[in-house]
C-alpha cells in the first residue's frame, strides 16, 4: 500500500468529527450549539455521550494515522521549518487523542474539579501546539514552494485565533460558535495535510524547488 493513500484517513477523521458535532445534539435535549461547547456532547454524564462516542470513533485513530503518514511524506522536503511544523501538528494530534480520552469533561462538576481542570490544560496545550505548527507550516510552505499549503495554514491559523479570541471576550451566549472555529480549524487542516499527501504535493514541492534553483 502506497503511503499517499493513508492521507485519505485525514478526510475520514474530519467526516467522523463533523458527524459527531452535527448529529450528537439530537440525543441531548436542550443542547444549544451557540452557547455550549463541543466537549459537552461527549462529557461524562451527558445524555448524548454514547452517541457522540460512536460517531467520533474514527476521528482520533484516523487523524493520527494520517498525520504520521504526512510526517513520513514530508521528510523528503528540504524546509526544516515545514517538517518541524508538521511534527508539532502531529504532537498536537496525539495530545488531542490521548488527552481528551484520559480527561473527558465531567458534566455537573465545577471547572475546579481535577478532571475538568485537566481537560482545560489539554485544551490549552492543543491550542498552543496548533498555533506554533500552523505558523511554522505557513512559513515553511513558502520556502518549500508549496504556497497553497502555506495559504491553508494561514487561513486555519486566523480562524483558530478568531475562535480563541471570541471565546475569551464575546458573550457566553455565543461561546459554542467561536469554540467551533478553533476546533474545526485543526480538524480541517489535518484533512488538508492528508489531501496534500495523497496528491504527492510534498514530492512536487521538492522537485519545484530543485527546478527553480537550476533555472
């Protein structure tokens, strides 16, 4: 099996996560997506937790498979910034999958409750790794002559920053909306990386750079 085909798992991960976000509220009476976080859908004690877990089952494993394949594919690139950025993004995916599995939100408990506090810590780490990786990929993509990937990284970075800013300063009535900006930015970009791997764009970027230097 060629490595590039593993990039498809990034798209499957996005579809699984989207299905969870869209359909899980059907099992949660009174859920308000504008004000409530995605984590509330899979929180311990939430009425939608079982459905959310099933719909989201492919998200974590597929995301990790795809991004690790991307790491291997991108190892051919010359830009150290690009490879480092993808490495940070892969780390973010591992923190996401392991961290949220270990410390799911517990419904009905205060945020000072240990498990909920650790849930917030994981979220902070995910955001930090995401921002660092997207900045590095945006710069490294330009150096590697993969400008469209650089543009995707910039777009997802701006959307993520908008989400982080919105959840901090906007009214709680729209907390859920802005939180989704941040979460979907990372999930979408993982799918984008998978698509670039599938299209062998990292190989082409390297060849384009070689051709530019020889002309």
